[in-house]
C-alpha cells in the first residue's frame, strides 16, 4: 500500500500542536509528515498477507484461520496452547488475571508501560532488573537489553513467595530496542529454576532480537533466524505477543504456553474480555495475516534490510554529533534528550520538549520515553524521574525509505543547532491517574 503524506508550514504546526495541548498523541495523522510515533501496527502488510485475508474463515468457533495461526505458533515457538487476543496488552490482561495477584512482585527488564500498568492495576509491583550499562547511552555493548542476574537473584531471594514469574522483554523496548542475548536468557532460566519460578517472554520484537543474536553472539552466526527463535523460546514457559510489531499486522496478539492448566484458566478470562478462545477479538482474516506476518518477520533478508535502515539513520546522526542510545536498536533510535536540551529542568519534561521541537521543525512525530511515560509512583503519587530522558523515533516496518530518514536527520540537526535557545519546557494542565502520557495536557512555561 502507498499512502500520501502531507507537508505543512511551521505556522500550521504551531497551531496544531497548541490545539493538541502539546501532546503528540492528540495530533491528527494528516498533521504529521513523517510519523515515528510507534512501530506498532504501522507497518505495511505484504501481498501474501492481503491474499491470506481474502480467504479468512470467519466462523465463530474453530475457524481455519485460527488453526493456521495455532500451527504457525507451534512451528515457530513450539507452544501447544495459545489464545488469540486483539493486541499485546490484551494478552497481558488475560494471562495476568490468572497469574498476578495483589502484593506480587514481577521482576524483568524494563517492563513496557501497559505491562507495568497491568501489574500495578492488580496492586502488584514490577521491578526493573535491566543491566546498569543500559542507562548510559554512550556505552557501546552488544546486549544492553539484558537482565542483571545479580539484581534478579536479589529480588528472587528477598521476595520468594511473592514472585509469580520472571518476565523477559525482547527486545528491551524502553532502553532503546536493545536485544537480550541467548546466554542471558539461559542464565535467567537457570536462576528462575533455582527459585522454582516460571519465565515468560514479552515477545513483541522477538525476530529483531533473534537477528541481533545471529549477528552479535558468535556461536549463533551459522544458525538461521528460525533456529535461533526456537532456541530462545525453549527456555521459557510462555509468551505474550503483540502481533502489531514482529507480526507485521495492523492489529492482533496472542499468548502461548506449555501449561494446560494456565491455558484452561486463561480461556475463561479470554472469553470474558476478548471473545471466544478461537478468535479472541480478531476476525479470521486478521489471524490469517498474523500467521503469515510472523513467518515473514523471521526472514533474514527482511530483518537485515529493516535493521540496516535504523543504522542508516544512526550514522547520519553520528555525522551531526547528535547523541542517542548506542548502539542503534532494532526498531528505533532513542535520542538522548538530556545531552541536547541541557537547560530544560527535569520537572519540565526534557524529552517531551525535544519531541515538540522536532514536530515544530519539520512535522516529524516521535514519542517521549521519559518522565511523562514513567508516570507517578502508585503509592506516593510523586513523579518518577527515570535515569534517561529519551525521544524515541520508532521506524514502521516496510513503510519509509532512506530518503525519509535523511529528512529526519536534517530536522534533528536543525533543532540541535538552535538547542541553546530552547531553555524552557512544559507544565501539566491535566493528567489521568494511569498511563498519563497518552492523554496528558501540557502548556508551555
Ligand atoms: N510489550 C512491548 C515490549 C511493547 O512494546 C508493547 C507495545 C506491548 C507489549 C503492548 O502491545 O500495543 O499490542 O497492546 N508497544 C507499542 C510501542 C505501543 O509503541 O512501543 P500492544
């Protein structure tokens, strides 16, 4: 599919962003020139996916498209049980309804915001055990998404009775789409087994993670992406999946597991929240497109092209001395906003300020991964200030060309050149009690 994208003037953008209360989520898509808000559901589907949609089986129960998806999941990840859901967070909702209760502690590597939300809404707590190196954007390491094993063991020891499972997120989205090594997955498994805990994988970008394992973890260089994926999932008890990322679909998700007991319990919640267990909020054609997308995402040539495009943008930024989380990640570049806007105070939302400046400059929409996203502490209601203030530029799959990346780099360079004139950020006019970054209203100081 080819879609028209529209240019605009700075004056128009000034009005639009003001009307959107300086929240980029509130802009209409045709007020955006290059949309790097997310790589979720924004990719282009292939001819084969559209062809599959034409033969989607829309039976309420036991449709052919459901079985196609189930077989694909068995083949790629080797799980016997699976439940489709309308997207990733719905799988979190269903499975956590079975596994997470009040007072629980869920250790992992930078739980995604909806994942954390589904934990916290159950009055449980997510503890981030990501390796420390991930929080220094200039350290160049192959697997900055890894879990720190010492930190994880501390949590497992201290809260033995309260940990329902360990959660590994691949790739680690919030620290820059950074991968987790197979070595780390194995070690996490060993530790979890020692403390008798299951391990779950939040697998939204599993194929990108497998690509990095192939390229950066020597031992696996000779293996195919599919072999690496099978190996990664052989160490875990279940998976949560947003089909909107490495399923290359506009909608869809699922959970899969070995345990029949989990499956049976989760089925009840799936029916209440999502739909019958063989469609879970999806039409037959969506499940068909997801089955094909999952396979296409594990093609090496596709992954190489995609990740090299992210690298292409990174190399341009290197030329302009713009600092970002190094090395560049699987799905996005994360600009280190604190290193650019040195005069904006943390209370004034540094990364959000940079996101607004980039939009004003050229109509490019990124997303803040900083204090707005980190939200307030659920108990003290104080702002949580994360170690990093990042502006994420997420690159949709199979959508933009490298010429678009050139525009992005030039626009950032222009903002960078006038960085010393940007000294003030924003204050909050309105915020909801959870997941505030989606609907917050801001005003310039
Ligand atoms: N897990 C991870 C690691 C994610 O990045 C996301 C979504 C989800 C779970 C939830 O999946 O959107 O299908 O409900 N991330 C998107 C993003 C929204 O922009 O990073 P979903």
